[in-house]
């Protein structure tokens, strides 16, 4: 008996006794075709879901950008912030025309201004989120909860302010003409804040090739499909769209319990926005502003960074949660204080009304 493979039958093999075992393979082709069809159908479904998530994110972000108070005018903002450093009018004008670093502002000073901005916007957002988390809170944008909407409002404000401090040009020029290119750039900023893979590298590439070399009033626009960071931008949009859907459901559930819903909304907003804003700040400060040598700036970043390592994002989030929990523990009214002048009245009024409501029921 030969053991050569040529001695095997067309559809089988020989067992130890030399008898041919026939294996029926007639259905393999049909099975493979069926599996392939299922795989293709799954791919089409996933592609459709990704496309829907991207469109959902674009539509939502466009609505948020058009909300009054979202857009930060670069020139006015820089003048306001640089006056805090007691700079003269001529130096401020130079910073507006070029960037703060070329006008003589140190990285340490920029970092301090950035930290104050993050603290201000985060506290205001957390308190407004608390008020929006109560039954009958602020209005929604479409089907998106109000506290989630205002989170994106303050995230937009923070990213613009940080970008302008660290040398970027105008991100949003006309709220009535916000196009997909503008939303795409902002989505990558969000991607950095949210830790989306590849977003930080893409923002660095965009800064070096488009944003930083620009001397005009606004960042040069170009067809997104022709840029190397276009796939990452789409990934960021998908991430935002999916997150919006998940958080809309989760926050809707958390508000089922009066007052507790406000505490949950305020705490989560404070923790997430603070840690995410710090992540964006840490990335932007490492990018050399226009007109500054990359090696010189790299050394400046090293000199301005404390010797001890900065706390991780998780540590920062935990510290933020602890501080927020302490504020909430002192009562709903206390949690609503410390906001900007306009928002403080609204949040404190709602919290006080709830307290009075429960007091009358005793």
C-alpha cells in the first residue's frame, strides 16, 4: 500500500486499514459563499452605521457652533487675556497680529492663563450641567439633553481659547457659514480631548502644514478629502456621534431621580471636561508657534514643565471627582454656586426651588 498523496481518492483519504474514507465536500463551496455574503452584509451595515454617526455628529456640532456665546473672537480674547499680564497696547497689538510668544509672552505665563481658562469654563459648565440635570432644566438641542449640549458649548469655547493662546489663528470666523471643513478641524480637536487614536498626531500634522504657516486672518481651508488626516477626522466624527447616542440614553436614565440627576450631571461634566481640556492643553503647548524655532520651543517646554511628572489623566479625573463630590455633599445650592454671573443666578434659583419644595412637604 502506497502512502503517496497521489494514491488518495478524489474526495477522501485512506484510514489505517487501507480503506478509503469518502469525505463529502460538495457543500463547502455553498457554505463559503454564504459566509462571504454574511461578511459583506455585515460590512455594509457597519459602514452605514459609521456614516450615520458621522452625519449625526456633523449636524449636532453645527447646531452647537451657532449657539450664541460659543464663538470666541480671537482678537478680543487675546486683548482681554494679555491685559491681565499688564502688557502695553503696542505689545498686545503685536501679539494679536502674530502670536503671544512672538510678542514676548513666556510659556509659563501662557500655561497660567490656560489653567485659569480651563478652571473658569469647567466650573461654569459643571454648575450649568447640575441645573440642566434637574427636571424642567434648560432646553435641549433636538433630542440631545441640555447638560450634554452645554458640555460641548464649553468644550468649543475652551478649545478656541487654548488654541489662540498657543499661537493658532481664527478657528471660527462666521457662525452662519460653518462648513464641513470647519467642523472637521474642530472634530480633530475634540478627538485630542477625548483621546481618540491618531487625533493628536493628526492635529500636529495639520498645525505644521496648514494652521501654523498661515499669516492670514483665518486658517486656510482645503478639501478635507485631499488631506492625510481625513481618515482620522472621520474617525473622530464617528466617535463623537456614537458617544452622543450613548450619553443621551445614559443621562436620560440618570435624570429619572430628581436632584440626584443634577448631581450626576454636574459631577460627570466637571470630571470629564477638566481632564479632557488638560489633555488638549498639554498637546497644544508642545507645538511650536509660528515664527519660533522647533528646537528652541522644545527646550522652552522642557524648562517650563515641572521636574515631577504631571498627574495622569486618570489621577486628574479622580481629584476632580473628589472635589466635586465634596461640593455636592454640602447641598444642591452650594453645588450651583461658583459659576459665571449669568449662569449662577439660574442654577442657584433652581436648586433653591427644589430645596423649598421638599421643605414644604415636611
